[in-house]
C-alpha cells in the first residue's frame, strides 16, 4: 500500500503537466461552443443527453453513485492503459478538459419538462460539490501523469517483453486511485441528486 502511494506521488510532475493540458482544454471550450464546431460538439452533446436522461429517472443516491464510480473507474483505467501509445496521454488530458466544459454548456440547451425554478442548494450540497472536485480531478491528473511517464518506455517494454511498468501502474490505480474515486462518486451522487429530490 505504502509503495503504491509513493509510486503515485512519484508522478507529481507529470500529473501537473496533465493538469495544465486539462486546463488548456477547458480554456478552448468556450470558443468551440461559440463557433459551433459540430465535430467537437457531437460527443459532449450525446453525453449531456444521456446524463439528462439518467437524472430524469431519479435514481437513488447509492445507485447513482455506483454508476458514476463504474463509469469513472473504467474510463480512467482505459485512459491509463492507452498510455502505451505515444502522445495519447496528452491528447486525452486536453480533450477531457474540453469535454467537461462543453457538456455543461450543452446541457443548458436540452429542454426538460421537469425544469422548474429551484432554491439555491444547501451548504451540504455545496461542500459535496467541492469535495468531488478536490477528489476526482487529482485522481484523473495522477492517472494521466502515470500515463505520460509510461510513454517514453513503451518501446523498451516492447523489445524486452517486460510489462512490469504497466503492472505497477495498474496496481497503484486499483489500490490508491480507485478507492478515492468510490468516495468521490458517492459524494457527487448526493450533490447531483439534490436537483431532483426537491
């Protein structure tokens, strides 16, 4: 466990690079949205529609939390494994930041019969929203940091047939990142469910 913690923290520099690429993607979202670049809007629009459909079904907090956990957990693991492709970690970091903002912007365009004025969320919901960001974003950045670090050794692994660098990353992901994502998912589910629990 301690070794996995040290392994994850060893990638802080690359996690910072992933965070900068993520922020760059976020910064490009508004121009993309305003110029209606449909090739870049189609995927986040699809996600926004799916998320609206889930919200309208009004799932319980545990069910919603498990869905968020499964989605984030599988997605980040796949992202990390794609790090064997040179440059893929940087591309994923940028486009994730881009899509996060675009999904929020496009969600406002989707009509819903159930939309009614709501009171501001209570302090508990706001705290949960903040906790989600403080937990989930570093998980993503460190996962991508491990991905970015892995890229230079891809061809060395291929020549030697030594895939231990991937095994190290998967172990660290399962023992450190995934449990944090579970907590984040449950907290996020509570915050999201406020919109249909009133």
